[in-house]
């Protein structure tokens, strides 16, 4: 299993938005969902994506998307605009769930069973890091992790880095999936 | 310099579309533009992205986006909906150009100065390939390269592969950029 946790500073916590960009950059959440879970014509069943939404009006909310159970989806933004609106207004979509958990409680729960890795430019080079079998990666949005969340995350995990180039959050996830794909290929 | 050429089978060749998805999957073109050219808070000035649009009503059209000259952009789909509408209706945007060149003529011109790599699952593993200094990568959209275009491209270039996992076109570009970033780091 692979898990990604996106800390979304401003992601809106109800369904009152015109478009995902104006919903506190839920467009970044959409991009990260696609890069976590989607292959060409397929879904990664071994991936769970989490976003902790910290925007108004009632933060925090924990959005969880499980590849194994995700159905009736495409990659485009219109599809995800509808799904996120739906879920944020209290309705259901297979594989997508929402609860009132905050970042710290989520991380504490994950740390009990999995190795936590916090993505930071100054961290240990991923090429020199042996990633455990069930990793959980923590990423910030376009503004980065808030200092307090970073300090908290590092109580449970280690900093890793993809190098000095500041990639988009969704690109980081694509690269992490690729690096893990290569690792699982060589261990087979 | 790095260049990416996306062969878009159905990308619409005028501005008559409601949204990018319905414009012959111009949403895939948008995703590939972002993964080619955008870093967190920055643009890759050493990248040129090309899409050859082969959809109705007047194919082919060659869309070219040069990182060095691109201005006034964000990553979100609304921004690119506007830019593509604008350019496809004959107006300008800095760094974005459009002309009547088709795939074969574009490839022939590129092959004069650059090494061409055609991305295919069955190609040579990129980890075992030394990529030249000014590579041009050719990719298909969600349906893949048409057979005729592939045969033509292979007259000028070699097949390379990212492995057996069928990544989305935009993910392939993100991974290629990452692999090239690593290579340029080790040669410095």
C-alpha cells in the first residue's frame, strides 16, 4: 500500500464554490488525486490519497480516496468538480469519504502502522533512502506545509527530498509513484 | 533544451468548444502543458512543448509553447481554457504560437537538429539509455500514437520506455523531466 497526505491550507470545507480553483485551490487537490491514483485507462488499487482541508467554513476535514473502491471516475476536472461538490454536501461517491479528522490525528493514526516520509527540498535524497513497504508521504500545497504541521509531522517521520528543483505537489506524487514502481520492479 | 511533442488525435482545431474535455480532449493537452513547463512558482525556460492537433474542423495545427517567452499564466484549467480559445481564434498570447504544420513536417524539422525519442512501453528502458543534450520526446494521447505516425517517427528516432506501467501522458512528461533533471545534476 502507498498513501499520500496533502495538507491543503485553504481547501474549502463546504460545497459553496464556483470552481475548484476558487474553492481554496481545490484544483491542486484534483491534480494530486489524478497523479496519485490514475494510470492510463486504470486506477492504482494499492494507493490511498488523503487531503486535509483547512479552509473555511468548518476546518479541518479529512478527504480520503481509496483506489481499491473508487468507481465511475475520469481524470478531468469536471468529473472531480462534481464528485467533490457532492461529497462536500454530505452525499456519497464510491471510494471517497469525508470525516472531521484533522492533520495531527490522521498522522498519529498512520504512524502506528506505517513509515511516514515528509517531502521537503532539504530532506534526505530519495535515491539514497530505502522506502519501507507501506509508506505514507506528507506534502504541502503550493504554499508548503505550515511550520507547525511540519514540526508535528517530523515527530513521526523523516524528511526526504526529490532534489533541489521545486516541483508542483502533483508532480512530486507522480515522481514518488514512479520511484516506488521502479523499486517494486527490482525487488520482484 | 528539452522538447515534448504530443500527438493529439482529436484536439479541436478551432475555438468552438464548451470546455477543454469536449474540445477533443484538450484537457490532456492542458495537463501535458503543465507537466512540461511548470515548477512550483516557476516556468522551465529550457522547455518547449508542442501539440499537433488533428481534430476537426481543419487539421492539422501545430501548437507550440516556449517556456522562455511564456507570460501571464497559471496552472489551472480556466487560465488555459482562455489561452487556448484565444489562440485558436487567431489572437496572440506571449510564448504561445499556432501554425498549419503537421506531425510529419514538424518531426522532420526537429530531426535535423535534435535526437528524437518515441515513448513506447516496448522501447528501450530509459535507465539504460543515455539521453542526448537536446532531446525531443514524442508521445501519444490517451489512445496512443496512430500506427502511421509511429512508423514515421521511428524513421527519425528510437523507442524508449518508462517501464511496463502505462502512465498517463502528462505523468510520462513529469517523469521524463525528473529523469533529465537527475541526469543534468550528475553531469554538473
